[in-house]
């Protein structure tokens, strides 16, 4: 993403470079496989059987199922069908005694491999308990910090540009060579809270008897209640164990020390940029955040009873996993709530201002989580990738011209975007691959459909193209939790 002198920001084309005549890699693979199948059977002298290959390849490359391309949903769709076919859905927790080492596998498939560790670390000249999430599948450890900003929405355009530049300056050092940080994720969780807390405050005041003014104020509260929304931003920093120098220590201990050091430095840079950063969340705080995002209907229960029975008797750690998970094609039920995740398939094509996401982030009336994953790319690797992509684009253009196909305006713009990116890298600007999902939560399917319609409309106002994660709703819900678990990335900023 680049900034111009007029304080406008421009995103590159989010579509991947084509492999064959404008087709993506996943579209080209079925066609190539079909041609190879035909070739083999022609050599065997059975052309009738060979024709099946190209036919199936065309269906997979260009067919659609439930408004989703087959080449994109075939693998997750078959996996979901097989799971439900074997009567393994819904998933139900088998143990209520906690999630210690003997129960660390008692998690749904989307969360397998995750483990929450309670670690004591030095933070600002003191010791504090920190929740470190270990992802055994990804080989990483992560910590979560709460970040708070103020005044951005009402700041001037110049001040907003300054805050955005401060954010870029804070995360820029993570794109250095041999940096152990594999990704940084920020998640903005919005949920309606009503005005019940304010009413309790008013009831505690020594107010006069009902008057016309107090009645009007009560009516105003009734009108405002559905639109009163709380916002919370969590920042997750993940460190790859393979990038950490152990120096004759245990790799896990060395990775945790590196994670704490990187989190401390990042927090200092964010505070210099005008943001307030609380220390890494404790196991109690993180487990509470995970449970509330998984099932907001349990907010009262979580606030009153935050520890599991096993933790209370000292036989287990804090309870953070769900009790029941039922993954379906277009939604996933987690305990008493239903979630639907959308991937951001398209970023703004027009230049935008610093507050371009305001319609989505400030939208009211729906419980939703906006998750953005940033993966730092070292400068030398980013430059080599830009050169490789530009070469591929030029070769594809030459192939299309040779076969009589015209270049579209979008293809010419994609080439210009890569050339701009190559020039910015030569000037020393850091690069981050980025991807985003939006997860909407409700208490039922009908309410979820209405909430998703409002969120999709707000995203369209922010010039974002949302596509449902067909057959991958459980993975989308897992990525929306502050656990450091990522999803497929490919865009760049």
C-alpha cells in the first residue's frame, strides 16, 4: 500500500498472477491434469477413457457449487462431507475436568495443536503472569496485548495520516532480515452492550420524581440502546520457533524469551505512536476473551465464573475451549452462538483516505470480529518475489498477444502495481503480506442472516469485497480468536 502527496492510499490488485492464459494456478491444475490423463490413455490406445480427464478438468476449473468456484471449495467441501458422514459432527467436549496436559487434545479440529501456557515474565520492572499460546502445528508461540487509541475518528485528515504513519513505523522493524516474528494480527471485536449499565448508574443517583425531562431522557436511552456498541482491539504477536536461536537452551524457552522481548519493543514503539498498550494478557484475561468471542451469550456467566472446576481444585489450567462445535457449509455453531466468516476477496480499487474502514469498524447492531493478519517479508525476499512476479506477468502478456488475446485494463493495472511495488522496495519501504476475514456472530441463524446483511453492506461502503468461507467456517471462527492461528495469506501491503 502506497501513500501519495494528497494523503490518499492505494491498494494493489489482490488477484494472483495467472499461470495459463489468465487462469489462476488452482484453475490451471485441473486442466493440465486432464490433458495429461488424456495423453496417457491415448498412448494406451483407449481414447474414450481419456476424454474423461479433460471433461472433469473443465468442470473443476470453471464449475460452481452454491455460488462458489469448485476449484476453491472441492477439498474443504469433501473434508467437511467426510467428517459429517462419519458421524463426527457435532464435536462435543469429552472432559469437563480442564485442559491440562492430559486433556490438551480435547479440542475441536480447528483448534487442535493449540495450548495455553502460564508463564511468569519481567515486564516494566516487575513480574507478571502472561498467557503464551503454543501452536504445535505451526511451530509458533504467541502473546496477546490490548491496544487502545483515542480520537482517530474525530481527528483531522492530517492527524489521521500521522497516526497511520506512526502505526507503519511501529511495525516496520518487524520486516527486517532474520526477524523471529512470523506474523502480527490485530482483531477488532464489536458487540452491542445496550444501556443497562448506564441505567444502573442512574438508579443509584438521588434523582427527583419522574419529570418530563427524565421521561424524555429514558425514551432517548430506549432509542439508543440497540446502537450502543463496545469495541475492543487485541494485537497478537507470533514468533516462529524455527527462527529462534536456542543457544543450548530448550527451543520453547528460548522462543518465549524472544517473544517477550519482541512484544516489549513493539509496545514501546506503539506507545510512541500515540497508542495505549496494556501488557500481555494473563491466562485468565485471555481465556475470558476467547470464551466471550466464541459465545457472547455467556457474558454474564463468564463475568461471574471465570475459572473452571479443575482450576479451582488445582487439577487443571483455565478453561478456554468450547463445549460443542457443529461445523456446517455456511456457518459454525459454537456452544450457544452461531458464527459466519467472510474472507476479504477484494480490497479498495480506488485511492482511499486514512479512515476508509470507518463504515465497517463503526457499524452498529451486529456482533462481529474484523481480523487482519500481517506477515513481514524481508526486503531481499520481497524484491526477488516482485521481480519474479513481474517476469511472470510479462511472459503471460506475451503469450496472450501471441495467441491473439487482448490485454484487459485490469491486467495492465496489475503490471503497473507490481512495478510500483518494485520501485518502493528499492526505496527501502518494508513489505507485509496481508489478509483479512470478517466473522459475524449471532444467537440464531435468522438473526445471523440479518446481521451478515448489515455487515456486508458496511463492508461495501468501505469498498471491501466479502466472500463467505464456504465449507471452512470452523477454520474462520478459529482464526477470529486471539490465539495466533493464521489462515492462507497472499495479498501485500
